[in-house]
């Protein structure tokens, strides 16, 4: 059994002072650092959008974050511009022990399709390479931490389950967006139903 920690989108723009703030996300950094030594392998995903990405509300005159559009045939929630390639907002949060991360997988790099999952874009047109990498490393179990519980963590967990990885979500090392009340609770239910095990950091430390 080989275990990998997947650190999802711990980037400046998702911190409470960022352009797409996730409440209390800054509280996760030290906990994630403490978890890293418990794993055979640590990898991370990084939202890495072009400046004109189709998920940005700024690309649609009169539209606001939280509204939806059809982007290349798929319903798309609009977000504030965030995690634009080569900007401060796209960088990993200060204090995260990036030297312990063996590989970083960029997502959201294609203008016409968003990518919540660390494995694929939302249409499964493009793979990030994470699934192939984990298979090559003979990883059997993955543990997810980071942001956001109800989006990128959830879709990463669903894809990990579909790839037949034993999937665990360290729920107290994640934080959610909660665009609608109950989104995090619903996400936990979906992950559980797909086969992911919901655990806390006390199982690991």
C-alpha cells in the first residue's frame, strides 16, 4: 500500500484576502504541513488560468460572479478572475512547505473549459497527468486536503474514486465556498456515495 497526499489549490487567490476568498482557508496551511511527512508522496494541484478564461465573470458584460453561462456546451458558474498564470494570486500560499511537494499539476489552463478536478477538466477532455503519475508511482491510496470542499476537492475525490484509487478526504483539512447554504454538506454526501472515506486529521497524526 502506497499513500499519496493531494494538496488541492492552496493558492493566494483562495485565501480570505484573495480574489475568490474561501473562509478560514488560511487556517489549513500548518495542518497540511504537519500531515505531509505521514505520506509516501505529496503532490499538489494549482489552478492556472489564462487571463481571459471563460469562467471569469469579467468576460461577460453585465454578468456577476455566481451567475451561470453556457461555456462550450457546458453550464459554467462564473467566478471572479483568479489564479491567473504567473501572478501572485496563483502562487502557493506563503508558509506551505512546497519543497515536500514532489510534483505540481496545473489545471484550468484551457480557455473554454474549467477544471475543478486535479485529474481532468470538467468535460474530461484533457487529463492533467495526475492519474498517470500516481499509477506510475504505484499509489493505491489518496488523501485529499485543501480548497474548496464543494468544488475542487469534491470533483478530485469523485475522479479518484472513478480511477479506482482508495480515496480519503481529510475533511477538517478542507474548507468550502458555500455559494448556496448546504453545498459542503451535499458535497460530503456525494463523495461518500461515490466511495470516498471521510476522515479527520486525527486519523493521520
